[in-house]
C-alpha cells in the first residue's frame, strides 16, 4: 500500500510539472523583456508573462510563468510604471488591471503604466491546486482534543495532496519569494527603482521588498498595512479587537441613520438572536435558500460587509431578513470539480501561529470572546486552524521590520478598518521609524485611497512627485450617508 501511494504521488507531481510547463531552466539571463500582447478579455489592456525560478535559491532549476497585465500611460506625460500589489491572499492583479484599474486616479493613470500580476501560486501564475474534498473537510472551529488531533492529520494530508497536484512551486509561494519576483518585474519593466502601491495582504509584499532591496525603492504605499511581527496570541487578539470595533461602528451607524432598516431597534439584541440560532443549527441564509449558517460563517459573511460603508445598508437588510425567516433546510449542490485552487497556501508559509493542543486553542477562543463579545469568532481563528501542524520554520517568518530605504514608505491607514486594524498600522509605523510616514484616515472601511479624496490626493502627490506628508497628517471621515 505504501509503495502504491508513493508511486501515485510521484506520478501526480510529474503530471503537474508537464501540464504547467515546469521544466529545468537554462542559465538565467540578467534581464528579461515582457512580450506584451492585447489581453483576450479586453484588448485595451496588455497581458504578458515572465519566466521566473520556482526556487530563488536555485535560479537554474525549474521555472514558472508569472502572469502580468498593464494599462499604458499617456506617452506625453509618462513617468514610469506603477506596480500594484494585490491583496487577499489570492486576489488577481491581472484581473484588477484588465477590469480597468479604476481604483487609481485619472492623473496617476495618465502618468504611470499601471502594472500588476497574479502572485506566484495564484490566478494564472501556476496556482496551487488541491483536492476539493480535502479542502471541504477543514473545520471552521474546533470543539475538543479529538478534533484538534484529526485536524493536524487532515492538514498533513492536505499539504501532501496540494504538493502532489501543484508540484515544486507549492513549497515556494511565500512572500519573500514573491518579493524577489517583484524585483524581477521591476527589472523587466526597465525601472531603476520601484514605484509600488500594495493593498491589504499586498502590503506584506511591499514591506518585504523594501527590506530586501532598500536601494531600489522609489515610492512604496502600504494601504491597510499588515503587521508581520505578531505571534499567535497578539495576532488573534488584534484581529478580535479590530472586528469588534467594526461591529460597534456599524451599530452606531444603524442607531443614527434611517438608511439602516434596523434603525430604532436593538441591533445587538437582533445579532445575539441570530447567533443563538446559528449555534442551534437552525439559521439559514436568505441569499442561498437552504444553506445553514454556522456561527463562524455568520460572523465571516457579516464581517466581510464591513469592508465598505456602501455595503452597510445591504448588510442591515440581510440581517433583518434572516431574523424574520424560518429555517428551511435544503441540499447544498455538489461543487463538481475534483480540484480547487487554494491561494491561502501562502499564509501558512508567511506566518507561524502554533497552538500546542485543544486546551490552548480553547483558551484563545475564551479570550477573544471577551475582546469581541458580539462577533466572538474573528476570521483569524480559521487561519490558525488551517495552518495547524505546518512545517517550521516557515519560509517567511514574522519579525520586526528592518527597512533602511532612503525614501520613507507611506502607510495609508483607516482608524476603523475591519481587517487591517489601525493598531497594525501604528505598530508598522513604529517599526519603520524615520523610514516610514503614517497617514491616517479617520473613517471606515478596508482601505482609504478610493474612499477619501484627501487620502487619494496625498498618495498621488507621494507617488508622482515623491512629496511625503508631514508626520501626524490625517484626513477627515467621509460620512457614509452622504
């Protein structure tokens, strides 16, 4: 049995390599050019690929193709290329560009080619793929030591499956490897220094690039910054506080705004009733008839709607409809495909979040319930469960930032960001010291550039003219009802 299993894994690796065109590389050249062609989805954008090493420590080994896209600037005004680092993990930078790059101002688009890519292991850049069935078996929350042990075994099985289906790239999707990819992109674009705007998880890429290549930084914006210095407890606690703050702000808005269908009612009591029904297993999603919502899934879907204030009225309506509905169970349709992309694999190579046993895990849950009494289960809990048993040391371990660039990085932070908490941004600013400047948006949402004209103006001035905001600069909140 063992010999058959080993043979099957080896065959799957060989098949994955052949299908993806991962073959031993010829000696690397100093710099490649990107063969830009009109994108199939939209010929006004250009798409291309860049051949890069799977393992940057073995530059003559296997290679993969990094997928890129760009929209070119006005030739008369062009200053260079602005590279966008997508979030997620798992967001497609190629899709962002092909869909129009409208997140950037018209002035920026006139002056810079807007370039982005699908980070290694995601999208069209040789995605990590795994058994859909094994992915579906991952529990959201753990209930006892037996489930804790089963999850450790299940995660090991999943890692082996992903590695067999994906090939060697599976073990090299960390952000340090992606930062080296980014420098190859910079060189291929013909830029002496990098102009970069990272969003959410993409800020981790900007931070790591600035650490590795400080003399190649022209301008780096970190919008909704990740704090990559946190251990398990600090990571979970900061996420709990951040998500509870977002819920509190939503409740405050409902209390004062007639745009909220729950206006004039006790929103916290409504939420507590829904969570209790989820605990009993009789809460279904009105958007997906028959789909039963677990407590974690109820929290996850609600938390996602805090990302933009324009979503708040829809969230209130969804909660209201759930409260008025009765559970009508149905059959969840089959997913169909045997395999599925798994872009979250990068997280477990960037973060070591060990938990010894169920007792320690349960202690984390109790503490987070005190810090976030309404939401209880921040999505960070699932990240810890997913990475249980991951090999250590991880490829890109947490550490305090060590950036020594001669140009300060610009941190664009939102006080009531539901995902990348303001405390993360202030901690990143402290780590950067004189090599970073914090710009504060006093409002809400995950990110601020597309929300606040004040933030957009400051970011544009930094990217275009390298004008750094004064320390302590902030921008007023934009009223969600305006």
